C-alpha cells in the first residue's frame, strides 16, 4: 500500500508505503531487502524535483506462512512490488496527465546515470514539453549539460517511444507527425544514451501541467 | 539593452545583454567591472531553474566622452544598470505574473546564502505558492532543507512583504488575511534569515504559472 505524491497536509507524511508479507524473515534480511528494493523503485521517482520532508517506507513480516524464502528471490519480488507502487504514486501525482519513464544508459557508472536522469526530471522546461507531447530532445541535452557531469554531446542518442530523434548529438531523420501522434496522450518512455559506459538508471517522472500549478497555488 | 527569459528559438541565444558607455576605459577594467556587475545582477536571476545553454553579456566603451571615471564608481553604476536589466528580464519572463525578490541573510558566507536562494527559486512548489499569493513559508524551509547546507531550522525567520510569518523556525502570529491581500497581485519581497552568519544574497525569481507551462508545452 502506498499513498503520496502530494503535500497532502504539511504536518502529515507526504508519502507512506507499507509492505507486508507472511514470510518468516528476520529484521536484518528485511532491512537489507527493503533498502535494495527502495533504491530501485521509490528512489527512482521524481515527480516535481521537490524532495519530501517526511517520507516513510515500512516492511513487516508476520512469519505466518512458516516459509523462509531465499533472500535473493525475496528481494526480487519486494523490488517488483515497490516498483509497481512507485509507478502508481507517479500516475496519481498532483496534476500529472502522464508518466514518463527515463532510461539512461552509457554513463560512467549507475550513480552518474541516475544523476543525469534526475537532472532531466528536475527540468521544468523538459517536463512542460512532456505535457505538450513534444519530443524536444534539445531541452534534455540542455538539462544534462547544466550538471557538472562531463559527457560528449556528440555521443548522445535520444529516443521517444522507441523512435530515435537524435543520434551522435544531432537531430535524426524521423517522421515527427507520426511520433507526435504516438505520444499525444498516454505514458511513454524516453531513452537517453550518453556514451558507451556501463552505467544505467531508470527515473520515473510525470509531465508538468497547468493543473499542477493551480493545485499547488491554492492556499491550504 | 537585454532580451531573454525565453527559449526564443533553440539555435539562437536565449539571453543577450549589451551595455554601452562613452567612457574612456580599457578592456581590463571593463572586464573586471562587468564580472562584478553580472555577479550581482544576471547571476542573481533564476526564472525557472533551467540554465540557458547560450547567454551573453557584452559591454563596450567608445571613449567618445574622453572621460575616464573612477573604477569603483563605474562598477557601481554598471552594476545598477545590470540589476535594472535583470529585473526587466524577470518581469518579462514567459508566463510570469510577478517578480519575487528573495533576500537571504544569516548564512555562513555569501556563496552559501546564494545557494540557499537558488534552491528556493528552483522549487516548483515554492514558485507555485508565489503564484497563488500564499505566504507558504514551510515550502521555503523544505526547499532549503533539501540542499546539503547545514542550518538550524530553529533559527529560521521568514517574512513576506515585511510581515514576519515565521521566527525561530515556527509560525509567527500575524494577520494572514491582511498579508494575503497585500501580496494578492503585484511583486513582493521575501526575506529569509537562517542564523547569525555574515552571508547574504539576493535572488530574483518569478512565480510558476499555468501560462508558463502552456507556453513551454507548445511545439515550436
């Protein structure tokens, strides 16, 4: 169960997630599995670049089943559950009209890839273009270039919904009307490759909409 | 002269400022004066947290007057001119309905004060509340707390348009209806003190509006 993606009320938690299992697992293993799962799910979520002041993710194991699963398998399933919840939080975010999954690859390492993905999701200009269904790859390169991460602009390739819009740092040849029609309404993926490094990351964000602004401009 | 605050077209500069003087001044002095002036003006501007990829500020001295002013006096006047232009750029920013001047004080040093001011101006939540004319100081503290800068929340004081809304980290007693009426439409100042350090900075920003989102969602 998870609720979130809204400053519901300043004196209450803004995201709460509780996961339960009837597996028989000790606190140490649960702690380890939860940290790994959260890293790949809730920590990949960036709705509006505004970190919450008081989030909480809790996992509880009753042991009622009497079964002690393999640690790796349990972590895998816990991660999958957390990913599903994180995506639902994004889909339910204040004013958001769509969820965009950013897949970053080719960075020096995973941490760098995540920082690039977060910088893209932090950009109001990029997220406004997502709202408009505009495959504006120049804003994505601009957002990455505003970080202190060194990458070769001439090695950047970007695709929207599987259609390559830029490669080797310049515009690719593609059917823009067809792509715009494809991403006109629903969710879509954006893949960004910045070179041939092994680092990759997924960051899930939403579009920036007039409704988000109106919602957050209201006095509580 | 300055133009800017809009990604007018991706292959053109997004902010251009040109200053001219008929003073007789060499390149070294002009360079030094311009860097000082820009630091206190254009570098204090943060419309939407999205650094431009290609800004330029140029100063030219013709020497036609035959007068060589005192360096300090010239820098002062150049700074004042740059401040005026930077404020005009903010006032003319895409979709902005008002300009907010953030005055940060009490930080360890000026650079820290500026980083705090920029973090506040980077926050979509804070800028949406500016649009709504909501003296939401909790979001300001949240934006500062999301940085890696250490400060004592219990020492924070915040005022809107000269009215103290928080002191020693908690809500102050003030006439909220009167304040909301005061800041309902026009520009206003927000003063944030984070302690008793000597560091201070001014950051000029605008409100985040539905028009900003709509404007930047349109395909060019």
